[in-house]
């Protein structure tokens, strides 16, 4: 799974097909903690947290804000192995 973004102790990754599937989403991992799976949304749609694994609420909020700040970049990274988002 390629890392598409690093920010401090955060790592954002995207799996490639055939393991992964729409809708566009990322796996956000915090060093020493769990992960949040966050749907990327689209041009007119904000990201949304899909699942949280072994992560406190504050960490999940930080993961969401990281994805929110980098949404266009992450959508482009997701489209590379998956194709254009409708």
C-alpha cells in the first residue's frame, strides 16, 4: 500500500485494486495508534469518517482534518490506480 502523504507522525495510504474499491477513501495511521478510514468525498462533498480502529476521538478528528486539508491531492492520488472519480 503506497504512502501518499506524511505529516508529522501521520501517514496516509491508499491500497490499489483489486484489494480496494470505490468510494474513494484513504487509510490514515497515527504512529503508535490505530487507523481511521476516511471517505474522500468530492469537489462539492466533504470527507467523511467511515471507520475508526484503536484510535481515540481526538486522534480521529486530527486524521479527518488532515484529509480535509489535503482532499484535492488525495483524490488525485486515489484516481491514479483506480481511475477518475465521477
